[in-house]
C-alpha cells in the first residue's frame, strides 16, 4: 500500500517541478524594460563584491524578476539613500529620507536622475576586488533565510536581500551586527503600510525576543466584557454591576494591560476574532470614558477591524489598510526609545502598519472586541532557552 502511495505522489512532484520550470522559462523569454535591466545589472555588481550574497544570483539570472513598478521605487529609494549619506544619521543609524512615493507618482526624469546617482556609486564599487566585503554574520544569516523563504514561496521576491547588501556595501563599517535591526526600523519609518512582505526569520527572532507577559487590568475593563484568566475577553449579554473607576472604559468595549511601558522593547501577540477588534496602545493620559473616537487625537495608537473586512489605522483622518493585510494573529511590537509601534501578521511574518512618534508618557497595551462567541486571546510568550553569552544569542 505504501509503495502504491509513493507511486502516485512522485508524478505529482515531477509535474509541479515541470510547471515551475515552464513558468521560469516564460519569464526569461519576456523582454525586460530598462528599469528591470538596471536592477539585474545592479544585483550582479553587488554579488560580485559582497561575500555570502548568492541570493542575488537569482535576480541577475532572471529567476526573480521584479515588476517595473517595484524596480522604479527601488531605484528612487536607494538613490535618495546614497545622496543622504552626507546628512546627519538618525538615532537608529539610518539617514532620514522622505517616505517612498507610489510608483504612479514617479516620473521618468526622476528615475533617470536616480539611476545617474547609483551609477556614480557603482563606478567605485566596480574598482573593489571580488568578494572583498564581508557583510557580517547577522546579515549573512538573513540572506540565507531570504533565499530559502523565496524558494519556498514565503517571500515574494529578494528585494530585502538587495537592500541589506546595498546598505552593507554603502556603509562598510566594521560594526555590522545591528544592520538587520536598523533595516527593520528604517523600512517601517520610510513606509508605514506593508513595508515588509516577509520579515526574515533572524529579524523575527529579534522582535519576538522582546516578548512580554501581558495581562488585562480588570479595573479598566468595560462592564459588558467577560474576561477569563486575565487573558481572554469577549462581550457578554448583561452589564456587570461593578465600580465605575475613573480608569474604566464605560463606552467602548475595551480594556488595557496591567503594566504600562515607558522605555525599552516590548512584543505581544493576540489571536483575534473575525469581527471588529481593536489593538494597539493607550497613552497614560488618554480619556477612557464614553464613545469618543479612540484615535491619535485622543491618545490612542491602534488598528481596528470593522465588519470583518475593513482594516484601519486610527489616525486622523483614519488610514485604510489593504484587505490582504488582515491577520488571524496580530503581533504588536513597541520600541519605545526609537518611537515605533508596529503591527505584524504573526502567522505570515509580514508587516501591517507602523506608527512613528516620539513617546513621552507611559503606553498601555489596548484590547477591544464586540465578539460575543469567540474570545480575543492574548498569547503568553514562548519559553526561551537560557543563553550565557548575551552578545551571541541575538541571532540564535
């Protein structure tokens, strides 16, 4: 019986491989435009100089062909990065550049000027010996993970690999261990919505290494909420007769965490329902009474899902987010000192949205739901193995 099963599965694998090979040939037969060819040549120049950058071979071998719109955005973005080297660095080590334009807003003259900036930089790059630059072990691990993720379809392209190699070659500083973390913060500052379609595993490990135990503060919970083990919440059918403390929500069906954060990195995960949830943080001074909008004007940084299909960042005015970013499990990452609050799809390891702000008061994890059947569940952090060497376990 096992032999028969093997006989049936093997042809299916062969057929899948043939389909992939056929699609690859079809891509290679399609003529590339000037912007795509520019990216191909750039990938070749980068991989010639940088060690452990074999992932880029898939770009200049045309296995990973980017759409023209992505090529134009990339060209403009990195020309701006090269020009900004003369500007003062931010606290996270990356130059300040303008938020990325949508590809439809980029004109041909801008692209030509950007290519000229990159070509000037490449002239110096081509003078360097082959494989002369070591990217650092953290970057090398990320490149390996990106190549594997792309092969298995978890990463749509190798743009992140190009970005990390370009930054390594552009800076070429001896201390390269924090480049992947800096890349994450820079991407989320530059592009607030869906900046990263796949967060590399070593970077994800660094995010989740900041996991904290979050429990609901019962004294802040709306009286309509049913809360179990200070970790699960849903709406009940009757309002409980409990003291209406000044910190309690009495309008929106919300609660905050017991502990507020005034420094450091913090990460927590929440399994959400399919109907109207709210997650983020509330500033210590934020008003909790009534039905006033819980947005950036009232001291809240949050995402909200309405009617199961409308995902919004509650800025003023609100920011609509693509339906493709709606998660089943949300990862919330607060880097207080760097002024970022980011939301991720914790199952798919992709970025949803980031608030960038200079924080000046304590921030409390915020949770809200109107679901009456399924609980909104705060997940406890996974146990971590103890490491005796703090410098070597960052990318373990």
